[in-house]
C-alpha cells in the first residue's frame, strides 16, 4: 500500500487484496469529501469455458464446468445437470435428487466455513489472516478446519472426491452410496451441526460497521425447503419466474474495466444474490434449529447489513449440517442410481444456489447430444454492481478513517460477498484516490 | 516419511507442471500428497512428515523452463513467485498455518519450473515440457535419499 498527498488528490493503493477467491481490483475516487467514483474490477482473463463446451457431449458439461471453481464445483455440476435433464425431459427420483442435495450441503459447509472462519473472521478479530489468528486462537482455527473437513467428507463420500467430484452425472450419480456409507457420516455431522451453532454465537458477537442498504434480493425458492438445488427464481421486488425465463428479466453487459459481465434485473437494476438474499426470501424454510439460532443471535427476518453476512453464513452452515443429517436419516439407496439421459435437440436451463448465490446455466444441444451453445452466469458477476454500490455507501460514511483503515474497510466490504472472482471470469488491487 | 505435493491445474497451460510431475512420480512409486486445488487439505496430509517437496509452476520473469529450487528452512515460503497462486488459501499460508497448529512437515523444499503461459486451455510451453523429466528425476532422488 502506498499513499500520496497533494492539494486536491489523496491516493491509497493496495496491490493485492487477499483472502478472496481469484484476482481482481478496486478503485475509489474521492473529490471534495464526496465519493466520486467506485470501480470494482475483475482482471482475470475471460474464461473460455463457454467456448470450450461447444462441440462436447452434453454429458461432459458437469465434469468440465466443475473445473471452473475448486471451492464450489457442486454448484456447476448441479446447474449443468439440471439444464441437461431439462432438455432430456428427466425428472429425478426423490432419493436421486436428495443425494444431489446432500453433496451440495457438503459444499455449503466447506465453502462457508472456509470463508467465514478462515478468511472473513480475521477481519473482525483484528488479525491479518488465519495464520495470525491460529497463533492466538488455535481452538477456533482447529474447529473451523474440522468443520470444513466434515463438509469435504460429505463431498468425498457422495461425490467420489472432495474437489471436482467425479461421481455425479446427468440424471443422478454413477454409484449410489450405501446406507452404511452415509450413516458413517452421522457422528461428525452431528458434531459439525453443534460446532456451527457455537460458531454462529461467536460471530454474532463481532462488531459490525453500522451500514445497511435496501437491496433487491434474488434467490431460488422452492416450497417446503430452503432452496438449494432446485426452485424458481424469485426476488424481493416480486419476481417469480421459471429458471428458463431468466434471460427475459436479467441482462448481462460488458463493462470495460472488468472481464466479468455485470448483471442487472429489468426494472430494478443491480441486485444481490447469496446468503443475505436466501435468508431474506426463504428464512421461514430453515430447519427449526437454524431458525432458533438465527433468532437467538438477533438476525430478524431480513438482514440488510452486508457485514453481518458472516452470521448468515454461519446459520446456513448450521442448516446445511442439519439438512444433511435429515437426508441421511431417511436415505434409501436409489436403484438405479441415475436416470439414463437420451439426448434430444433443444435448450435447457439450470440454476442452483452456489454458496455465493445463484449459478445459472443454459445449454443448447442437438439430437446427438452435442453442445451447440452454452452460457454460464456465476454468482459473483451478478453481485459485482452491488459490491460497487456497497463500496460507495461504505466509503461515504467512512471518510474520517485513515487511509489504512479505509482500505481495510473496503477490503472487508468486498469480502462480505465471498467473491469467487475466478469463477466470474485472481488478487485484488485496491486503489483509493481522494481529495 | 517423505512425500511430494504437486500443485496446479492441468487446464491452465504451464500451471500443469505440478500434475505432470505428479504423474511421473506416482508412476515411479513415490508418495504424492493429494491436495487438489485446496491447500488446507495439506494440513492433514503432511503433518508429521520428515520432508515434503512442493512442486509447482513459478512465474518470476525468468526464461520458461528455468528450474527454481528453494529451501526455506524454518522461514516462510516466498509468496511472490506464483506459489501464492489463485486460491483463497495459498500453500505458503497453509505451511504457516500448519506450523502455528503443529501440523506441518519437519522440512519443506520447493522445486518450481518457470512457466510462460497460464491461460485457460493453453498448451504446455515446449521449454517447460522439456524440463519435466529432469525435475521428476530430481524430486524422486530427493525423496529416496537416506535420512
């Protein structure tokens, strides 16, 4: 970080903003005490997955798109499977679907805990990172690592391995785990559920900057469950559409400074996806335990302070462990473990709740199952404009902070979103230029 | 016990150095730790080991194919040579975290190959490819050394 002072300009630069997934940058310009411009830039080279997919078999999309992200591969696998299943007219039998939901619960646990405990919590506790936190608070970091491992183990057992799982396919799973395989997960998931409750209580005691924004929330919704792997796309502004109607309402536009595309919702503008959106739209569908914990720590029905997203992530971790246990308790191994997929020409859409928010896919395939066209809208690109809006709001009310403090506050603001920038298109460069 | 930890992505040009060296080491019967894209997994995998050789692509501006070797001793791994990689939790951080938690190997060595192209779908640069057999042989010899 460097700082230069002049009669009309003050600049703060941070070359690398750590503890986010991927590479990106930020520029804030302040003139005469007013925030003049904020740009949240993503400069990871554009990712050519969509082009890479063209000409491949429809059954390959889950394994190819899983490589987009090492933290949330299930999101890509599940969304692409949903889309291909839509084209092929496949309805998943209940136990097959529940296996997909179970492996997704594993991903929520590992991803949320990595971000909340290892990457985000140090911000609030005054540490430079998890290493420094671990030197002072070994039990907290050990608990986080064990929680994360519990999630990864679910992915190992159901998905075949924890990173880029290989057991999932269009129509279901290559092999269904036995009941004993899943029962073996129960003791650690019970520990994880209880540990997540304690973690929620801890993070709720953090001191949060006093900042709220009236977000337009967008999430999946499905009656009777906290939507993860299926649902309609709904918003706090009254939108309620099938995932196939997404492009009629959401627009992606290229912004020069960024390799990711900015998304807007027609009639609304920028919007927010992820934990705050899911919680605002679907908290009634959380399990009784997760609802009780949320109430105990004072979350209310809607959380508009993005810094409190760490608390919502913790509540969702409780939920994911609870839900995984519920699924395991009623599990009957499906036979067969998948519905055979016969390709037919057409277009299919899939959307699921990645830990960071909705991950939307569209594929056009021909009668031989060859992918003709693909479009993937990851959550971080959808949140990008809203992150900028948050930065404007946060900087505006934080101008009395020193350069270092302001830079830290901006980094924290971006980390609120657990931005997976490598999905959206690696390090953030932070530049604050103020008079 | 000694093992190698090979990092990188087969799908990102010269970032495939780690996986390609891992293939050669496994074929020769060496122990290669599996951390995929997630360095925190190393904390379980390498705790208590005598030596871990980290193999990765390096981006320092040297000519492609240049082989770098570091022995950080008890110090930190360099974060500015590409080892910091693209991930939320880097290998240098994983080593520091492992040391803070008492879950690090007793000794770490780094062998890196300078890459030139790291784009999605890029082929491995010929100069990098040409270095891989030699690097694998060197790592294997280190893993098989006495004591």
